[in-house]
C-alpha cells in the first residue's frame, strides 16, 4: 500500500501540517489510514514575512523568490522530520509527497478573467531537498479549465465521507471556512450533486483580534476560552453579513485578500466605538464566523444537512462549536474524528490523496464545486534525477 506525505499550511499561517498516510484504491474504492501526523510551527521571522506578503506588502521579485525558497525549505524539513519519526517507529518509508504549499494570494474568477492563486513553497525544491518525488501546484489545472482553483478537498470528502442515506456537510474551519455538501450516495448520479465553496471567515479575523488584544503575546483563542467570557454583539454581526460575498451564489472562493487585515480594521474600530470589552470583541467575531456558515447553509444548500462534521483548527474551539450547534439546532454536529479522519490533519491527508490521484492519472477536481469546465488531473510532478 503506497505511503505518501501530505503537506499544507493554511490561511491561518499557523505552521505546516504534515501527514504520512497509507492510501489504497482509486476513487469509489478509496481507503486511507493516517500513520503519523505532526504540525511544525514556522519560525516567527518567516511567519511575519508570510503574513506581510498575505497583507499586500510590497516585495521585489528577488524577495518573492527568497520567500518561495525559504517556505520550500521548511516544508522539506517537515517532510524529512515526519519521515524520520515514522522510520523510528518501525514504519515503512513514504515514497511520494503531495504539497499544497502556502497560499499568499488568491483572486476568484472575475467575468472572463481567470482566477489567480499563488502557493509558495516550490515543489521542485522540496523534491530536491528531500529526495522524494513531489506533486505540487494543485490549483493551476482547475484554474486553466475556468474554475476557481478552490476548494479542492470536496472530492476527497465525497469518496471518503459520504453516507448512503444522510445529507452531510463537511465543514472546514481554518483561516477561511469552506464546506462540502454530500448528498446520499444511493441517489442516482450523486457525485454530480456534490457541492462545495468557501463560506467566508474562519479563524482569520479571530486570530488577528487575539494578536491585537494581547499585544502579540497570543496568536489564537485557545479552546475559545477568551471569547466564551464575552457576549456577541448581534447587531454588528447582522450588519457584516450584508457583505456581497455572502449573497454571492456558489461556486465561489475567498481568502485573506477579502477577510484579512483590511476587513478587520473597520470592524475593530466599530466595536471599540461601541465600547465592547475584549471578550465581547472576540465573541462577536466568533459569532460572525458561525453565522456566516449557517447563512451559507440556509441560502445555498439544496437541503439542510442531517449531520455536519467539522475539521480544521476551529473544530478545537469549544466556544465556536457550541455556537455553531446553536445556529444549526436540527443538525447533529461532530468533528471528522468520529468518521475516522483526524480533524487536525484532514487537509494534509487530502493533499496526499490528490498526489496519489495524480500518479493514477485520475481527476482531482469537481467541476460542480469549482466551476471548471471539465475534470482535470491536478498538480505538477517533480523528481530529483538519479545520477548513474
């Protein structure tokens, strides 16, 4: 059974999630088992450079190339460290890497203008540094086919987590929130009814507020404990939900370019003008994430789900999860752990699977999700030459 390492750093820029998995089968017969997973934090200086780039800081081409190289270096180091951990436990070595890289810019499709998405952490360098074949640049083929290039995880959700009779949603809450809607798999042509899109802010605005309110001492609200001490300002949330993105019908995608520092600053000023406490500010931003998810469900899903399974860092935020359950009272709420998919490493697992599909020449996108004109084999393959 092939062993593959999946790598990703999400829009929260917390660090590199690395998952070494065993993968078997193609799509309808897909099976995956997490062998070992670890998160490797960015150094503070590199994280600051990434966040600055994400926020639109001016970079020379030389500085951009240097950042690309440095991200590839730490991605390679994460893969090597995970491989060594696996071998120290008596495991069989992985023979392939699937690396999503670090998104620093994402622009959705605009009319006839194709989407544009930049993931740094070049796959050719990772292959060179690790000695392992590497598949990366997963979004480009879908974009070339007219798609958003995102989200890319729904096909994996569809083949791993569908249910014969239940309507399910798989909700990722990373820096940005995104969903996969899964109809019952006993319905005719159920794959064509799978839907997925970015719901809006996930943890990004909350994390920015925590950094601001703690003067940089904290980077996130652990377990939602700080927000839980406050009370959300519902009127503020209702006003923010009038943003055009939430009325835009799928397929759609977004990122820090929309829900980042530029969006945060006026929201923060509004809450300060109303003299909200620090805890109230965090509770209000958490409520914004929760209500944006629930509103997407009500407005755009063909049916409200019987169950929602949450992955990503937001799944560990107990206050956020409790508020989401409150907003979706008729729906069972779980983490993806109950389905056998580790919620901390779900997206890293997904990119290991996409690398596996690339090797099998299987399409990795769903046109019903991204808006692409056709299914595509995703990713570019790099291999360090073996010298005689």
